[in-house]
């Protein structure tokens, strides 16, 4: 492309913005620090100053080579170059343009050029003078700033938290997508609006003062070191808890305050529900009065997870009655009482009947017009319910072992607790806990009634058995006194032993009631341990006819503070058991020793022993290893355990099959003073 002939408006002096007269020495341009390139009308390089050579690495001869010049200008697109030259040809000089060089060393440089033309009378002398400046550092900085701005803009736009900035007048200047989602307002709607639009009514001035104090504490850039709890307001008027971090800085002489706000309503709601389940579990475990407990749970739920809670239960006759209607709003307490009276005992209302039939919880995010009737509420009470303006409900069955025990209805009212999908899971969890607690309470009550009935029977049986046993005992003594032969005397002795065993069984049955009431120990006195062991051994000799019964006393002065009759009862039960399970010719040892502030007693035998899987049950009430050969009612060892623990002691057993068993019990040790009283 050639350059048309026209007169340049440039001056005659060479240098930036001017063209030298033809024939001047172009080497004067080597003295300037800027880049200077002179082109002829065919865009061939006429001159290439030293600054160009140093920056590009190419000499004048090299840039005149089309191949090398193409390497140098590889990033200078031909269409852009053509547009620039067209502008020069149109006489729009001087023009300013930018292009890129690829240096000989492979480094890309960005150049800003100012070009003008110089035309002489002869067409051969048309020239273009270009003065250039290396703007690579500036371009790198601009590109970096642009990328940073794009990244920041992307982060601000896509952040899930609300990012809001306000100017010195507290009008919104930045409102990202997170803020739009949280507050339910668009950026176009909020930009330029006061921050007060996002706060609860009346709280704007206090928040404004807080920001002003925050800025005053440090006029320069400042970031809050901690998050603050605040309350926001959505477009529909709902208020929600949030956490906010504030920063303040100056841009272009204008003070900007920015905040990152996080909506924590879901987290708070989840924490509230978890806390509710924990507190509900504690309430359910605290009492066996299930109706009182359910009423407490309803009040607890109305304070945290719903606005109204209705509890319907199935009574003993199978009728449904309204147990409780709870609310945490004192202004609505009278309405709650009226609604509680609205359902007469009888068939369940339609809503409750549905969950009774399906045994599954039901949720309704939007209530139908006939909702009051579904709850069995009619007449004036229906208008009371409508005044509450309920918007959602959850109904859960109280069912266990395929039996319906009742139902709980959660109600949310307009402007109150909002409905969430997680509420259904929480309600179902509560229903399972409550149903199990009700069932356990009823089973416990049934067990109490059964225990009371059993105790009454035992009292009657014990009383009725004593009379014939007394007659049998008198007759046995008479037969023994008149016995003429050894076999007759042995028979009389066997009758007496059997009577003693029956009396002991009767005592065990009566003692079991005392054991359950914690009344096994009454009269405690200090007794030497050696005397207790000696008395136990002597009392048992009459029945230990076929075994060797010995005493092993390894302490002389040790004493224990005990009810002597009860401790002898422990020895009698342990020794009696040892005799039953020790074959003829076996050995039984009753002993005592002192150790670590307590006295150890034991009864050891060489009998058949107890299997490990049975040993852990030997102190359980009514437990027998087998049912083939019962040796009592299964109360002897539990009574021993109750007596020992009633004295502040402990009892345990060791055993090996075919080698025998040892039963131990330990009691606190005391020392006798001279007057016979225990040490304090």
C-alpha cells in the first residue's frame, strides 16, 4: 500500500511528532530513548534506531528481511495493520496505535506508536515517521488488574453469602446474587436504596450508629475481627438471624463500608431441633407418668418447633381424647384452652384417623379450607382456630408393636415458625421416642400392679403355710421322742430338716419384698468377724452330715458393724447352697481375713462348679441354671446380695466346673474401743 501525496502538518524538525527534512542524517534519532522507525511509501523500513535494535534484538538489515520482520510482527494482525495504514493514507495523521513485537529472544513486548507522514514534491520521498514507547509493564499491570477485577466480580457474584457495600450515606452500592437469594430482592431494586430496607423496622438507626462508630475507631482501612449476630428482613417481612463481618475502606476519596452476611436461620433451626430432641428425650426418661410427660413435651415443642401442638391419646377404653393443646404465645393461651375442650372422647377426628390407618406421619405445607373439621373442631371453636391463621401442619402417630397410642399434631401459623422439610423427620423421631416411652410407662405400671398382687399372694401363702408347718413340726418332735428304732429317729430328723428348709423358703419369699423396698438391714451392732464365722459353721453342722465343714479365721481382732441376724442369714444361704452342690465326702470352708480397710468373708466348696455363662446370673432374682433340678425359689443369692450391699459391702463369686465354687463378700472394717463401741 502506497501513501498518497499531501502536505504534512508536522514540523520540519526531527524528533517525536515531527519529521526531518529529506537528506538529514537519521542517525540523530539514535540519541533519543524512544523507539523511532521510518517507513517509505511501500512500508519498507528506511530507518531503525538504536532503541529499536536494543529492544527487539533485530538490526536494520534484519528487519528489512520480510521473513524476520514477519517474526517480529507475528502478533500484529494484518487486518489491524491495514486499518492503521488506511487511516494514515486518509490524512488522519498523526495517529496513535498499539501493536506487539516478538523479540529475537522470544519475549513479547507491547508498543504504543505515534505516526505521521512527510511528503515532498517528488513521490519517491514520501515517508512515515513512527515514534514508539514500550508499554509492556503498564499492559501487564492493566491485564492483571482486569483479571483480578473479573475474578473478584465472579466471586462476589457467585458467593452464596450476601456481599453488600454501602457508601457514606449508607445507600447500597453492591448487592450480589447471594444477597438477592437471601433477602428476596433484586440488585436492580436495591442499588441506591438505603440499607434500612434490609433491617427490621426501627433497627436502622442503631445499625447506622454501629457502622459510624466502627469507622471512627480507625479512619483508615479496617476489617472487623469477628462476626456479629444481626437480624435481617426479607422482602416478605420475615425476620431471620444472620452473622455479619464488616470492613471499611476508602476508594477515590469516598468511604465504602462492605459486609459479608450469612443467613444462619437453617443452622439455628437445626440446632433448635436437635436441642429439642435431647430435651424431649430427657423429659420422656424423667417420669413414668406418660400423660404428664406428653403435656410437657407439647409445651416444649410449641416453644421451638411449632406455634401450636395438639396431643390426642387413646385411653384404656380405646377412645381418643384430647390431652393437651400447647402454645408458647401467652396471648393465645385462652384459645389453646378452648381448643383442648373442643374434642369429646370418642372416635378420632379425620386427620388423626388417617395416621391411625396408615401409621405414617403426614405433612401439609398448605392447609385446606376444611382444616378445622379435619381436627374435629366445630362451632365457635372453629372460628377461634381460624383466628390463629394456621398455614401448615404435621401429624405423627404414636404407635408401638402395631398398637396405636395416640397422635401429635404440629401447627404453624402465619408469621410464626416456618415449615421445613426437615420438620417431618424431627416429628417422626419424636413420635418414635414418645410412643416407646408411653409403652414403657404402661408396662411399668402393669408390672407394679403385678408385683403388688404377687406380694399380696405371698403374704397370704406365707401366713397359710405357717399353721400346717407348726402342726407338722409338733408331730415330728413327738414322733422323734417316741421313736424306738434308729430308722424312726432318722425319719423324724428328716422331717425336721424339711420343715426348717420350708421355713427358710417362706422367709426368702417374704424377704424378697423387703429387698425390693431396701429394708433388709435394721439393727447394726459391732461384731467380731471370728465370732460370725464360728456361729455360722456351728449352725450348719447339723445339715452338713456328709461333707467336711471347716472354719478358716485369719484375723483375730477385726470387727464389722452389722445386723447379726442378717449376716448369719447370708452365711446360711451360702453354706446351704454349698452343701446342696457338694457330693458326699467333699469339703466346705468358711473363712475370713482382713485387707485394705475391709473384712473379706468366703464360703468355698469342692462341688460341681458353675459354668461361666451361668456365673454372671447367679445373683439375679428367680434365676436357675436348669429347670430339671430346682433347689429353691431362686431368691437365696439375690437376698444375700441385698443384705451385703445394704451393709455397704459387695459380693461376688469364682467357680470352675468340676472343681468347685467360692462365694466372697466384703464388709467395711471397724475397731472396738474399750467400751465396746466402734471407732468414729
